[in-house]
C-alpha cells in the first residue's frame, strides 16, 4: 500500500486505519497523513473519546498494526494534529490532557501508532509529529525495528511519549531523532508480559523526559542495551522509575557511550515513583553505566529499602563540577567516576568517557 502526492498535494486527511498483517504502508516524500481532529471518528463506542474520565483509553489509535510482517515506511509524515482544536469542542487534544492533569482524571486521546500482538514489524524513515497521546506504543510484540525515525512534538504536550516498548522482545530503536513532552523512550513490562532484548542505539534525544525504563515493571525487564545516545535538554537523562504496586525486576541493563547535556537529573534510578510504598517493589540489579559524559545536575541512585538495594557498576563517568550525587540503598562498584559517589568501591576495568564535542547535531527541520 503506498501513498504518493496527487493533484491535491501531499495532504491526506484520515481517521483510524488498520494495517493488516503482511501489509506495509509507504508514505512518499511530500505526503502528510493527517489525523482528522474529530473525536467521533476515533471513539471506541462508549462516546468517551475527547472527554476526561477516570479510566482513559476511549479512543482508537490513528494506525493499528498486529500480526506478522507489517510495517510503516517513509520518508513521508504522520501528523496526529494534537495541537488542532477538536471538532465540536473548544480545545485541542493537548489542552484536554493538561486539564485532565489538573482535574485528577484521564484524558481520552488517540495514540498515533499502536502495535499489538505483532511480530516482525518495521518502522523506517518516517516523521511522526504532534501525536495527541503516545507516538508509538507496543504491547505483546516480538521483533520490532524502528530505524531512522524523526519524532517531533512540543515539550509542553502532556503524555506524548515517543516510543514505548511494552511487554516487548527483540526490539531495536536506532539512528533516530526524538523530542516530545514526556518519556522519549519508555520500556515497560506490565501484567501482559516481560520486556527483554531491547536495544536503543545511536539516537539523539532532545526535549522530554529522557530514556526511561518503567514505571510498569510487574513482569520484569531484562537485557537492555543503550549505546551511542545523546540526550540534549531532557529533564531526566538515563532513568529507571517504578514504585510499590507496579514494581518488578530490572536486570542486565547496560548504558554505554552516552553524552548528556543540560539535564536536571542526568542519571535517575528511583523506586518511589507514584508514592506507593506497598505491594510489589522494584528490584534493580546488574545495571551498568559505562563511558558517560555529562554536565551538572543531580545524579540519583536510590533503592526502595535495604532489602531492595540497587546493584550497579559505574565505570568511566565524567560530570560537571556542580553535579551532586544522591545515593541510598545501593551497592555500587566501579572506578573513574567524577565526582565520586559515596560508597563507591574502586574496581578494575575502568572505561574512558566519550568525547562529546560533536555529538549534539541540530534537530532535523520539517520538510
């Protein structure tokens, strides 16, 4: 299936689309697949899309993929129109999301791309912009490659995660540019199953909440490689977050050759997300930070309690003179860390931090 510019130009307005198994959608250069900002088109049948309630989830995504062997290919653009006023309303999707936060409810807004119960899916060379909610969400997938994506949404657009592998195995995210209003990447593992063998490689991340694992970790996350990233201006940099009730095991995570700039929390490993202190607690072990360069900010590694201490290795880390560590309930090893965190025991095998002088390219401009 392909879309190419026609006599009316490259603008293609649409409601929800389902991409069948074994079928790929190709958007040629100059094509903009544009979501029509009408909640009625996206409603799941309960009449809640475009409203705030206690549950959320009342809207269908713009693009749905399931089964084996489907894909989305560029270099065209998929535009969620999150900043457009909704039909029959006096506010945009993003305004509603912000209002929901103040009201303590959940906004019903469509995701841009939803991949469910799928295998061998490819996303390549697309520009994804202005999602009303998450840009790419996965649930129960095995074998997904996202390569050469540009994800671009304003920093104040709430709940506009970039790519969220949930209950996902064998996922690669590479050579992409991401800036959003929430988690730029968030690996999750809710009750549907664990996430494992996930690689985020050679990708540039800008505004947003950074490279995250969590908060839903009940089924466990393991074997994650984060290598060759730059995080420029994100609130958090490398983040693992969870809390009581949604916690689980995170093991075998390696952060390597990462450049960070202008982050409030360049490293943040915490177990108090959401404030709950009962139920399933987060357990973090085998977390390696190797070869990182950053600036100032607060560096946090804190387990839930002594029985759930973070086990982490830090080798070859360099941060600015005003950087400060906050360490609690953690067992740290490694060497060559500046400034040195409390409780760090010297170890052999010290890595050299990367040279970040040319690792922050400008964000690609819109076509």
